[in-house]
């Protein structure tokens, strides 16, 4: 939390002493006066999302920990696949990979702080009433999203709902899981009241009422609050504002991103944020030496899918077309699987983030955060957990399977078997989107699943119970006398 409050230092030569004068409070007293100030403040609050996904830590630390994709064994990046990170995040710091690590995720407290300032100061600004309410709705939404991002990574966290004007106010202790989710629910209730429903005129990357409901449903799912999860997901479904694209491949076609927003409810919009805050994920997944013209102009061959995950797909599943065991090189030759990467003869390329017209390694590909397909599968899971494998639950999951070109799910499954099948469906639908690890940790199945995801690059993987949550960065523990480390990492 030490980065929440900033002080500027002034030197007094007359007294020969170093004097600390906090100017942040003075600055904010002279800001938040006009509609332009309000717009700038909420844009800055979204800027923390850009900082988060430009690394992009939410994808790398979670996906490399799970059972779908893995990193080329580079120190500081393979620590997640090998579960060899420590609470100091020594390798991330030593090898300049903090932007790819849980350290970067913890830094969304800066976004929470910005949201708090918006919520405290924007109500007094004289401006268009409707737009003012929308800005407040966006701030509530982002504060909820940032808190949810933190709790799914670190477990019990600090709930911060007041802007800091001094260091004392910045120092807080952790809240219980129940308190964290209570605050997330409260913020989302306020967001839903104020945010506009989705329309084609909504500014790219901005939250809609339905996006807030989707986050509400997902937070409730993680909180094992099945009734709330089902109710909020159904509100999105019955709103009629979103739908599945007929062709799943179009969700990831960089040339069709405007059309894809009918399904891609909220995303990190790479080209729409601040300069220099695009994502590097496309260059990770493209072939080494920028050799795949379909993928992007600069790519490094830094990440691949496990062969076992590729093999788990039904060959007729259209989603498997978002993986590849060959590619067309710059000289138009087809490169066979054995030559995709020198680290293994079983390299599988991920095709979700391609941008053939990338500006170097700056890709315009959006990173999905909430998709309508996710809402449908959340509704299926919440229905099944609450009421069993009902016709309603089957109806939801079969929408996703039909779009993928698959037959309906086997009828007559037990509740547990249905949920197992649904979690596998989620794995196929959302691979490489930063989702799978949290499905495994929220269901506490990662200890059984992850050790099976091995290959000749990583022949052994041994997660421990403490890896369900990442350790709170030790630097933050040292800086905040009220903050304590997660018990399993003490």
C-alpha cells in the first residue's frame, strides 16, 4: 500500500533540514472543479486497467500457472509454471519482469485510490447530471473490479473505500473474504443503478450496466453465492443487449473487433488506451523470430499450448482452430510442428491474439475480460450448483457447444458430473484468457489437475496448497505495519 499516497519533498536550505510536505491533498483541492476534470479523473481510473493488462500480468501469472499454456523456460517467467516464486518475487525483480508478476496485480490499488477520489469529489461538480452519474457508476464498477481482481489472486485483502490524504489513512489491515465480497456487491449495486445499457455508441473500453451485472454474477460465483450468480447472469441474458457471434473465430479477429463487441462485453482495448500501454501478449504467442506473417510483425515464440490440452478437443470443435500445430512462414513455407520451437517438438501455437498488421510488437488485439459466452456458462454453473443438472442448465451449456460445432452434452448427468463437464467446457472456451487458473483455485482442484499438465519442457510440476493464492508482495508488508502476509506464506 505504500504507493497509494505520494509525497513531494522540498529542501529548506535555511534550516538545513529535509522537510516533507504532502501536496497530493492540495492538488486534489484544486482539481475536480469542472466536467473536464471529472472526465480526466475517470479516464485515469481506467488507466490502471491499461497498466495491468499491458504486461499483461492477469494473463501471464494465471495462465502459466494452469494447465493450458506454458512459457518458454526463461527465468522470472517460468516461476509460475514451476511454482518457484517467493514472497519477495525475487526473480521477477532481478530479471525485470515485475510487470508480468503478481507485483503488478497488487498495484491496482492505485486504481482503487483513483476511484475513491472520483467518488468523493465528482458529486460536487456542476456538470451534466446524467454524465456525472455515469462517471460515478464507472468508478463504482472499477473499484469493484479491482477489489475482485485482488481477492481472486491474494485471498483476504485490504478493502479501500476512502481516498488517502495522509499516510495514516493509507495504512489499513486486511478484511475477511465476507467483507471483501460485501463491498464488491455494494459497489456493483451502485454501478448498475448509474451505468448506461450497452449500445453501439458506448465508448470503447467503457463499462455498461450489463458488464457490471456480469461482474456481479462472476464475483457471486467465486463467492459460492449461487442464487445471486444465477440472478445477475440471467439479467444480462434477458436484457437482449448481447449475443454470441455465429462464428467463434470472429471473436478474435482483429479486423472485426467492432462487430465482436456484441459478445465481447468488456475488454482491454489495446489501441484505445494511453500511448505505450498496449499489450505484448500477441508477440508472446506468435512464432519465434517474427516468422509467422499471420501472427504479427514482431513475435518471440515465448509461449505455447500444451499438446495434452490440444488433444483434449474434439477434432470437430471449431475452437481448436484457435490453436495450431503448423504455421506459414514469411517465405510461404509451411513450418511443421517439430520445427515450431527448438524447446520441444510438440509446440502448439495460440492464435487468439494475432495482428498481422502489428506495429512492431505493439498489437491492436483486444484482450477479452468479460464475454457473453462467460455469462451463459456462469448461468449454467449457478443453476446446476443450486438446482442440479436441470434442463435449464443443459440449455445454457448447449448454446456454447452448438456454436463450437459440437453435439449437445450427454443427457442425464449427475450434478457433479455436469459441473465437471461445465468446467471443461470453460477450459475449451476461455483458454489463454486468464480464466482457467481461477476456475481451478476457486474449486480447489488445482492440486489434482496441474500435475498432469506436463511435457518435455516441464516434466514435473508440483503445486502446493499455499499456491492457491499468491503471496502478498513482501515490500508491501514491510511498508504497511497493519498488513500481514497470507498464513500459508508466513
